[in-house]
C-alpha cells in the first residue's frame, strides 16, 4: 500500500460553549492517498465541516480542544506552528466551500486574487502569473476567460463563482483539495459540470480530494472510499462499493433508503429515519444512533468500536448486530437493492 | 390546453415582469421576464410538480397563484373565480383557501411567537372559533403533523429543521385550504428528514382534500410526490406531462439534459450514466433569447425555426405536451446532437432574486 498523504487518527474536537461542551468531532480516523477521492457523508451537524477545517488548523480557538493526530508529511497538523500552517493552506492543501464568497474577496477582481495566490507561493512575474490564471480559468470551464479574469466576484453567476473559487484553490497545484459541499447550492446541471471538473483535475494533478456532501448521489460517481459520519463519529467506512452494496450500519441503510430514486419504479412510501440527530452536548451513551435505530438491543448501550466486522478487511463499522442479522434486517429498508443486485 | 371540469386552478397566459431600475432617477431600464406566458391547470386533489433551474420563475409563478404577487397580465381562475386582478380586500376571503409552505423553516416562522400562536393566528385573523376552540384545533393539528400537543407553548428555535417544517405545515392546514403551494418545502432538510416531510404531505392530501403545487429543483423528489410535472425554463413551460411519462419518455431537449444530470446513489448505475452537459449558462431573464428560449444551449438546435418561431406546447402523448419544434425527430433519433461550442449568452447585469 502506498504511503498515505494524510493520516487522521482518533481525532476529537470539542468546543466549550455557554450551554456546555460540544463534542463536534468524537472519533474520526482515515487515511488519504494520492489520486483518490474520499467522500464524507452525513446529516448536517454531524461534524463534517469541523473535521475538514481542523485538517487545516482552521478550528483553532481558545474554546476548542483537540485530541488525536492529523499527520501530514510526517508532521502533526494539530500541534504545528501557525506559520507552517499558513504555508500549507492554499499552497499544499486547498479548501473549496459551499459559498464561494468565503474564499473570494468581493472587492478584488477574480483574476487579481488568483495572481496574488500564485505569487505568494512562487516567484513568477505578474505577467506569467496572469497568463497562468487565464489558463486556469479556462481549465475550470469559464468561457471568455480573457475577459472574465477582470470581473469582480459579484459580476459572475453562482456557478461561475464556484468555478473561480476552484481555480483559486488549484492555482498552487495542491496535494489535497478539501471540497465542503461544493455543489449543494447549485442546480444539478451545474453540479454535474463541477463534479466532472473536480474529477478531471484530480486525475491531472494527481491530488487527493476530500469531498464532503450530504448527497449520496454525489459520492456514488467520483468517490473511491466513503466515510459515513453520525453525531461526530465515523460510524461506517470503506471502499465505495462496500458502502453501497453491503452497508452495515442501520444509519447507512436509512440514508440509502430515504432517497427517492429516478432509476427505479416509484416507491409507494419513502423510508424515513424517525426522530432527529442528538444534541452534541448530550450524546447518548453507547451507540449514538441507538435512540433512532429500529434494531437497537441491550448491547447498544455499550459503545461499539469502529472495527472490521465483514469479509472485506478495510470495511469498518460501529454496529453490534450480527452480520447475518444486518444482511437480513437491512432488506426492510433497502429491499430494492437486494432484488437488483 | 384543454378545459378541465375538475380544475381547481386555471392559469392562462400568465406573465409576471419585474421592472429593472437604473441610475439615480431609478428610471426603468428593462424588465425581468420572470414568468412569461404560462398556461396550466390543476385538477382537484392533484399534485402538480414544478421543476427547473434556479431563476427560471418557479417561485414567482407560485406567488402569483396564491396572489402574494400581482400578475402583470393573464388570468388566474381559482375554483371558478377570476382572481388575477383582485385587490387586497377582495382577496381576503380567498386567503383561507390558498396557503403557501416555504423552503426555509427558519425564516418563515416568527421567532418571538410561541408555536401555538403561530398556528392559531391565521384562524384568529379570519375570525374562526373562540380561544378555546382554536387551542383545541391547534393541538389536533400538532398531532396531525407528527408533533405533540405539549409543543403548544414552545418557541420555533427549540425545534429542529424538520420539526419547524412540520409547524409550517400545521399553520398552512389551520384554515383548511383547498390549495397549497409548497415552494421547495424539503430542499433545506437532510435526506432522512426530507422523507419524513414528504410522507407527511402525501398522507395529508386525502384526509384534507388538498391540491398541491409542489415546487422543487430536485427531480427525484418531484417525481416521488407528483401526479403531473411541469418543466420550466426561463419563464416558460417547456414540457408538461404525467409524472411517470416525463421520466420514461422525456421529449424536450432541456428535460432530457436535466434528467441526465441527476446523480443516482448507486455506483454501478452511475458508471453507466451519461450526463448531457449543456454549453454556456442560463441566459438573463431580462433579455431572453428570441423564439425558442432554449436554442442558445440546445444540443439539437436546428438552422430553421428554433431561432425564428416560438414553439407552442404541442400534445405528443396522453396529457403530454412539449414546446419543441423538433421533438418527434429528436425522439426518433433523426437529429444528431451537436458537440457544440457554447453560444455565449449576452452579458447582463446579474439580477439577484430576493431572498425567499
Ligand atoms: N466554533 C464552534 N463552537 C461551538 N460549536 C460548534 C463550532 N463549530 C461547529 N460547532 C458545532 O459542531 C457540530 C458539527 O458541526 P459541523 O461540522 O459544521 O457539521 P456538518 O458540517 O456535518 O453539518 C454542530 O453541532 C455545530 O453546531
Ligand atoms: N421581486 C423581484 N424583483 C426583481 N426580480 C425578481 C423578483 N423576484 C424574482 N425576480 C427574478 O425573477 C426571476 C425568477 O425568479 P424566481 O421566481 O425566484 O425563480 P426560481 O424560484 O425558479 O428560482 C429571477 O431572475 C429573479 O432574479
Ligand atoms: Mg458543513
Ligand atoms: Mg424559488
């Protein structure tokens, strides 16, 4: 197995707030390889963004406490000096957000921002940087790049701004691109273009991509591996096909079962997960999904570890049910899968 | 389209243009053609889905229907009464019968009011029942939408997104309306919660005799809930059809490309799916392309008619209408799609939709 680019071990992030201690991230482990796309899925509030931002040291704060390790190029990001982090951000690890205006400065022209990003990390002339910028804008599919390079962010449509932000993120050929819900606010047609673009750029630059989304459809095409997060924890992890065709956690079944599918005959009634996610201040004992799980039993008050419980070694989950029970019970939620497979 | 005896709502040649003001004198320099000649009808008890990319005019159409907006021209007939040009006082009694559910369950509930008050206010305004009766009614409604009567005295912030949307549904139901326009009611919710709210809306339909206009940009969600679906592009309807027929047999090139872009949560299906990427961007609704509005991005655009003749909605199947001159030929495979270089829409000042 090739050396991972990034290794996250036992990551925990807690925020002290007036209401109590928020366990925003409470046990996340994964490895990221070059040229691979890791999809992170889960409901809102499950800790996806905090995990992503922590990889760049963006959650550092006097009220924040960290545990575990985030090893990048042999160094722990969690304890790295701020000066080294600044080097990494944008240069080696770039981030793409749902709202492009978190990265683009509204008062500067788009091109100028990319030119400056290039020149902050490399010694090239303004002219060269501008030429590179126009090339990048073309690469991300912005038409009339020669003109739009001088546009202000507000002069571009939502889809174009998203592309401009991707161009900015890629301006330094980063090793890792973290995309946090990059297409959530976009229409499907534009989403399809942006995903195709991310995948093409990953292949071209051999970067690794962390793609965060709440939409399993989005990760079904371009991810290689998937983490399912629930209430701050990774509850299931593994190669994409494992997650889709042999899901082990009742929560994963729920996610798969509650999406109406265009490629299948219409269902009478959608499966839904009852209740809502727990407060991260007052997390249930044992399995955090227990209060919403239709299959919970005595043992579930005991905390399940994220370990391998199936034939495929890198497929991990946190559920106490027996393998036979899981494969039988999940048919109630995702029956159609079984009849097709 | 054909007159429908069972129609609860008839929209005829509806237009809604918004003026664009420029400069110091706020001179009107043009118009956003948000809804530009739309005709359709909704039968009693039916769910009509309305889909299309953001900015195509879905919300504007929905708001005209419930008369939160006054149409620029055209007619709206609700339950036999022409309501398009009514003024606010005359609209008052109609408000009971038409309700709207909004996307944002956070913004659409007054944070300073208790849930009980939020749901009972519309009844109070319309002089329905006394205080005791209203309270009882609200408690029943809370149960109907899957909350509990104990929630009566709570504030909206004490609820999750899905629960807030249930409160919005209870408020909409309080006056026993005939028509509910639901504008992206589940778009802001997580998938698991989305399914809860969709199931709720479906289960209420029969019991409360409801007709829905369901607006969404998620095509899988719309198909799940709708009997018929209308596809909008730049202010016009390009295709309208029974739900299943639209997915089994999409006829308008825009519908075809839209459907092809929906990701399916299944890796094997995804590996085979081919997305038809449309060139260019949505042209500005302030200056829509002439003739067929889709011609600047259409992979099947032809040298004749597309740029000179407005395509009418033509009937090509049972209840299936499409506004494309070449639909039959495209369907038969007689016209090859072009791998086109994008035709650039003319640059316009972007017009931002007001947040809603
Ligand atoms: N700076 C912070 N202080 C306190 N709580 C926070 C902070 N940032 C995030 N949280 C909380 O952490 C949890 C996880 O948030 P987030 O990672 O943004 O979720 P996701 O991206 O999965 O929707 C949420 O409950 C959120 O309110
Ligand atoms: N009050 C308004 N004033 C000016 N333009 C508006 C107003 N409301 C909507 N528009 C414009 O009308 C068009 C259609 O908007 P909308 O109906 O919100 O579309 P959708 O709901 O399909 O996203 C957009 O170009 C939008 O910017
Ligand atoms: Mg997030
Ligand atoms: Mg809208």
